[in-house]
């Protein structure tokens, strides 16, 4: 067997050959795409006028009138000399490209996803130049992102079905820069149907997580068709609980046990206890305790261990603890998914991670279009994320 030569000189030489081959291949691909598109354009003109070039037929509708050259950006790259045929009557419509557009719709989707992944409009333009060899301004990227506005309006207005067994509710704080820099809350509702499929019900920008804000958000869901809910899972916000009691009095409420334990850290007299007390609090609800009796026994052990050192934190932890036991009434796998707010937190964490580079949003519309775009165009296409539905009730 011949020994492979990995000397720097040989590797560099081979790499230059690969680059040359790839450049030739890329040029041949663009040429093939251009010839194919020109063939389609000629076929469309022949169908429009009712005959081929120089063909004498009865009932001819029009006559060819030369051609003009234009640029077209495709997912394969720039086509800089595309010959587009003319007819004397004008007004030729083609399926190859839209009138007055220099880009195919597929390219706009690439630009949109690049922006939603966390790149700024300027960085998206630079990335686009590297990929396709053409220039796109930051303003162009902004205009493409604004095309989501119509989809967002349709999303907020669509009718909802009354088939959600579990609804997860949570909020995400965001920063708006105009007209003045201020903090807002993005309220989010995630529904789980009887067949187990998940659906993003709605989201709304509000000033806080107060009772009035949650009331307005939930009443809109009710008006759009969500009349009954079996279980609501949340982080235990007092404003949310009061709004639920008024709008969905028959819905059972499960307090997320993770949030319940993490809240201990805000009420400790000695901060060095934080890690140990939170770990012990989470241990109360571990999967090995499968009955309410077992969980309450662990709760008693937790209180006996920590009461003397952190009485205030333990007292607050015990307040409303009964709302943490609801998940025990259900079998697996529903039991595990009910115990915490993780199903919705996973999406909020992805939203937070992608919006950190943006630092702040210009206005409410900017938040809404980016939130919708991240879920619909990014998260729904990731294999490790459960696909969210956007159903429309007829």
C-alpha cells in the first residue's frame, strides 16, 4: 500500500486543486441554471403567443420582440446575464421570477432565517455576500423581516379550538428602546391537546405580570375559542392565579416545582445556604416519590432540617405548597410534563438566547414579528425541538 504524503507542500497543492475544481463546478452549475431558466422563459412566451419562433400558425396572439438582460439572485447564486424574451404586446408574466424583483422568494427565506438566528441586519448582509457573492443592504433585510407582519396579524386573529387539556403560561422580560427605553413582559401561552400535540396559542406584550395584564391576555384566548382548560401550569404568579380564578374557575392549577424551589434563593438570611436548600427542596418532588403521602413525608423532613436555619424562607416555601401536588394525580408521561413549566420554558430560553445579541427591540411590532419568526422559521425546523402547530379552525 502506497504511503499517503501529508507534507505541507503536498497538502497545499492538493487543496488548490480542490478549490479550482469547486470554482469550475460552481460556474458550471450557475450556467446550467441560467440555460434552464431561459428555456422555461422561451416556453412561456411560446405558450403566450401561441406559436414557436418563425412558425406560421392560425390564431397567433402576439409576436416576439427580442429580449433584454437582467440579473436574478437564486439559491444557487447570482445569474448576471439572464436573457428575458419580450413580446410586442408587453405584459409577459413568468413563473421564474416576480415583476420588479431581483431575488427569488427562497433567497428571502435564507435572509430571514439568518436574521432570526441572532445576526444584525448589517451582519446578515455581510453573510449573504459571502454565500451568494452579491450585496444586500441592511434596509433590504429589514424590509424582508417586516413581511412577517401580515402573518403575525393572522396568527393573533385565528380562531382556536376548545381541545386543550393542559395550558402552560409564562412571561419573558424584554427591553424596548423607543420612544424611551423601558422593560415589558412577553406573555406566552402554550397548549397541549388531548392527542398530545402542542400549539403556541398566543403571545402578547404587556407592562407587567399583574392581574389586569393576565386577565386581558386570557380573556382574549377565551373569546377566540378556548372555553375550558383542564390544567394550567405556571410559575405561581399571584396576578395570574387571580385572573384564572375569574376566567377559568374550574381549571386545576399546578405550580411549577422548579420555580417553587428556586424562589427560596430570594428569601434566605444566609446566602451560602442557597445551593443546599434549593437542592433539598427539589429532592422533595423527585420521581422516586410517586404518591402524595411520600412527597409530604419528604416535605416534613425538609422543614425539620431547615426551619431552625432559614425560618422565613421555609415559611414562604410552605405557602401554597398544595398547588405543587396536582401532577401526582396523573399517570406517566403526563405526570412528568405537568410537574414543571419546562415545555414552555424551553421555547422561552431559545427566544432569550437568540434575542440577547439584539439587546433591545425598537417597538412592540418588532418584538412580535421576531417572536413569531423565531418559532415558525427557526425552532419549528430544529430536530431536537417539538414542532408547534399553528392551526386555523374553520
